């Protein structure tokens, strides 16, 4: 199933209880994860990051907006950031194999429901825009709540894509759309003079001839005695963060002002920070595979695995190549991850969002964890085989070196334990799915069959990799009794 990120912005950043209530509405929806909550008192605005598959994510966003309508009144709202709605903007960001077209459809579905059930006019923006000018959020929000309120009924250009041509009396309007990953990034200046921040913002933003894919405004941070260049970097690969920072420093220096600090609002892609590290450390011939976390089995908080980030076509092409890795162990882990993901879909469709079943909800949590483990195993298997080849060469070059011998033993054991872990996860997921089979909707029984077949293939392939390594482990002096016993148990499961 396709997964998406959404980063809705709410016009409340000073009352933590209200922001917590909005975030809680999303947390109550099964299958949706709230990743981050950012409040800014000067902007009087909050940014909440969440992820999920299409239908659960759409439901979570609608519930958040319901709460925002009750708690936020734009007639009394004051803040530095432009705004036109209690829920000001709701973007859908496709992740992994999800497509922009799918994100557009989600934005349209949410927009239609918001207008119909909440009485809030909706403007489609970014990739969802039906009017070319509305691809730019700043164009949509021009005039803010007060300006749109006074012109929406008389200006044909203000007619919303969904809903009547009048603002909700307290919640205003909302922009909903689909877009790629965006970085919200601010640089604070050591001056309260907001005119300087505005001047620098105009210099660096794309629409005034500045840096490509950079949107920027200047704000005053009154309580801190600073001013801020607040930016959206709409394509950090075209204009990376270091280039933005250096451009602002250069302009600030011309105006005899120092940069105080910078900040990220919400979440940021891992590679965007690596861009900054490479630039400021002046790394020469740096390969990102030199990063420790990319060379070992990642922890839950580590960046995504390398092969697991490939498209299916890319991964299959690598499997087809005349190279030893990726091989059967990685393919087995990938099959297990797909079987687990399909099992999650089966459970989600069988579990009612309105009255979720405890057993199905618990099973879903277990499968989500197992899927992440299996995705990590795709690279772990490849890495373990490459380590095994290195250790074999070292032992061949120095057969009497105790260190080379110990390295060989450790490498062959890891190359055995990794696929054993894949088989263990695949069998556990299959067992869990069997335990809830009676609750699965008959209309998706075929999907359950497919999931179980993929999991069986994953276990069988992984166990074959275990068995091929056991003789070498025996010969190296490793104790294989426990490994053989578990492999026999998993084979018969």
C-alpha cells in the first residue's frame, strides 16, 4: 500500500493544550503515526508531521481539522506568519512507491469532504491546483483571512475549488494539495530590524531572481529581539541548505548584521543534512557509504536501508546482474517484507476504524515492526556476504593469523544469523496472520493467501542460506547446535 506524509499547519502556536488536542485527534486513528509537533509563538502557528496510508491519513487529517474548527478563531488570531485558515495548509507528500497522482487524488477527496462537512472553502494548490496560479501557495493565501473574507464573494478569481464562495466565520479557508518533500528552514538574524530580514528574504527567494526553489519571507521575533528569514526549500537537491545559509550570511554581512542561528521546522531528509556536513567539513572524495550506520544493520532510528530504498524495478535489476550481491538472502527478506505489508493491508481492511478490534490492532502493530526488520535484513544480508568475502580473503592471505581466523569465524556466523532472523520473522508473521484468519473479510481472502505464500517463500529461501553456511561455520570451529535446532524448527513450522 502507498504511504504518504502530511504536514498540516494550524494557526495556533501559543496554547499547548489546543495544539495537543489537535495532534491527539490524529494519534487516535489506527495506522497513522504522528512524527513531530512544532509550535512557534512568534508565528502563532504549529506544524504537525504525520505519516500513514491513504485512507487512515485522510481520516486523521479530517479529525484534526474538526478540532481546529472548534478551538481556533481567526477573528482574534495574531501572529507573524501569513494565514487564511484555522487549518491553513494541508499538503500530501508521496513516500516510497506512492505517486504524486495518488497524492492529488487524496487532496481532492479531503477537500470535497472538508467543504461538505465542515463548511470550509477549499483551494487546491501545488500539484493539485486546477488554476495554474494556485500552484503557488503564496498566491492562494494573498490577502490572508481578512482580505479573502472581503473579496471571495465578488472576485471570480477567489472562487474556491470546493465549497461556497464565503469564508467560514471563524475557521476561514484552507489550501489542500500534493507536493514533493519540502524543508521548512529559518535563519535568525542578530537584529530586531525586520526590514533587514525582509530585504535579505527578497534577495534569496526565487521569485525575485534569487536562489532556485527557495521561498522566503522576513519576520520579526519580537520576544527574542531578533528578526528571521523564514524559508521553504521546495527542492533541496537544486538548492541545498549550505548554499542558502552562505547566501544569507553574505547578504547579512553587507548590511553589517550577523546570523544568530538557524532552525528546521518539522522534519528534514537525512541526505539534506549530509549535504551540509560535506560542504562545511570540506570532505574530499567522500562516499556516503563511509557512514557507519549505512554499513551495519541499522537501528530503528537509523536512516533507511540502501537496497530497500530502491524501486522494485531497480532492485530486480540488481538481482538480475551477474554480481554476488544482492542475492537469495536479500530476495528472501524482500519477499518477507512484501508479504508482511500485504498482511497489514488485509488487517487494515478487516479492522473497523470506528470500532477497532483489539486482536487485529495488536497484530497490526506486530506486523509493522516485523516489516521494518525485514526491510533492514535486505541490506544486512548483502552486507554480511560482503564482509564474509573480505574475511575469506584475509584468512587466505594469512592462514596462521589468529585475528584473521577470528574475523572469518565472526563473519560466517553473521552470514548465518542474518538469514535465520529473516526466516524467524517470516514464520512469526505467518503465524500471526493465521491467528486472525477468521476475522479477515472474505473479499480479501486472496490477498491473505498471497501474503502467506510470500512469507513461506521468504522463510524457505532464508533457511536455504542458513544451511549453505553451516558447514563452513562447523569447519571454522563455531558451535552450530542451537542454529541447527532453530532452523529445523522453522523449517517445520
